[in-house]
C-alpha cells in the first residue's frame, strides 16, 4: 500500500492529508506533528483566542473523530532526520516511518530579536497555542506593554491586548512589507485613535532588566518602561530537515512549479516552501492561510496523478480594531496606485499597478471590492490600467467587462 507521510500538522500539512482523501487516495496517510493535541489554525491566536473570545474548539481544524473517519494517522513527535536512500523519516524517539512520498510542511519559526536582553523573562513571541496561552496569562498583570514590529502579528496583538500598548517599528511605516503607504497610514491612525503609541523609524538597541524585562532601549538612546514585550519581527522557514537531507534550500525549501523538491519523492508546501510565483515573477515564499491551503491541494493533485502548475492568486487578510483589511495579489514592484471609495470614512480600496498592469488590490472595510478583485484576476491575470480606467476603476464593472 502506498504511503504518503506529511511532516508538519499545521494548516498546510493538514490540508495535504485531507485533500488526498478528498481526491480518492486510498493509501496510507500519516500526519506527524510536533505539537500536542489535534491540528489547529493559527490566525485566531493573535485575535479572538488572545482576547478570550475564542476557545480551543474554535481553533481545531477538525474534531478528533474526523481523523478516524478519514483514516488519517496522527503521530505526535518531532522528526530528527530524513533518510532519502531508505525513504524513511526517523523521529527523536528513535522510531522510523517509511514513505513512498514525503511532504515537508514544517512551517517557520519566529525570528529572534538580535539585541542584548532578548531572552529576559517577559519577552514573548507568538506562533503556537502554547505561546498564546502564556501571553494571555501574562497580559492580565502587565502594565507597560511594548510591541516590537508593526506587521500583522504585532498589530493584531496590539488590537486584541485589551490595553494601550507602544508599537515600535524600524521602518518608516506600519505594514511596510505587505501594504501601500495609504493603507499603512490608515492603520497607524487607527491604532493611535485606540490609545496606542506608534513609534516609526525606530529600532530597538537592547532590552534591560534584572532577569525580567523592565525597559526597552530604543535606537535613539531613549528608554520605554516595559514589563511585557511582544516581538513580531518576521519568521525564518524551518529548513533543517531539508538541508541535512541534501535538498536544495534558499530562503526555504526550493520547489518547482509542482511544489516538488530536488528529490521527486519529496514535496514542500506552506511557509517553508520557496516556489516559482507567477504573480511575483520570481521565486517567492509566502506566509498565509490561502497559500498553505492551495499548495496542499496542488501537492495532493500531483500525488494522485493530476499535476498542474501552482498558480493560485495570493490573498491575505487581517482584522484590527473593527477594521478589516483584505489583499488580493502581490504589491511587489508596484509603481502606481489609485485609491477608490471613502478613505476618510474608512471604506476604501487601493489598486496597485506595475508597468501598467494591476498587481494587487487592498480593500479596507470593502469586502465586495476584494471579491471582485479576486474574480477579476481569475478572469484576466493581467488587467490593464487602461481597462480599469475606462470602467472608472470599478472592480466589479471591470470584471463584468471581461465577460463580454
């Protein structure tokens, strides 16, 4: 009986296992996870779960009986090595598990803040349920909260912390890696309006305290009182297993358009995979639920003999302080933007173009625009500026025009 072994029981690993069954695969499906309990989703950790409005049941991707019904074997443990010659993986407990096809869905680890004092008590990152549990308890008695990093995780934590915080961002705007300046400015004003302090263009030089953090020293020499520091400065893909197995690695596990590694019996998906992205025009590694889910489906299709190049449109979202940001496409290299809607009223979209082609749409509190953008990209992967201009930059109207 053919065995597909999936290393990593997060969104992408879970998705591979379930997609295989959905596609009629009748061999063994083995899912190895290095966290206790059932597979769960991570996005609520920095939102409802942190705020206490979502519990364990809302985190679980499926209840326990689902895995039995689908004949998906769950094995708790950490994989120590991949033996490509004997097509097996060895766990830290010494047990070995053979495979016909191996899928690496190992995810990523939080980037460590490279400054003195980063290991003091009271300094946290947020990646796992255990991280969120510890953070939630620490917040109850925290008086001076500092967030290092103005990306999705840092801002979502600030939005759900239940108290004023200070956000320290080294770049000159929030969400600099994923959003346009127009959207960055909106979210900076939103957080400041909620009582948070936003410090831009400011780095962290050191964290100070006697065993426990008490102050954050900034790059200009000033200091902030802090008894809780949340560090959200990006992630590093987990590539150790791939590297030690001799697979190609470069900002993730290198895969082709079918998400296969340099070993045709091994695929990689999700946060750990560096794939040829048609939207970016270059090798890219994406950290999103959409990418994890769609790559899982694509790999399952390859395994059951229905391969197709991975070309799914990237999209992202975040909920903060009553505002919902949805992004369709990638903004990399954009050289022109058009704002539609009511920016002052907090309901607007930003259309980003590169060389006269629409490459991304950010929608703030305008879900219909997001849906229309995704439909437009599906109908025409390279919508021209002139076409949108002729339709008054109305995404729904432009989509309708593509259908004749």
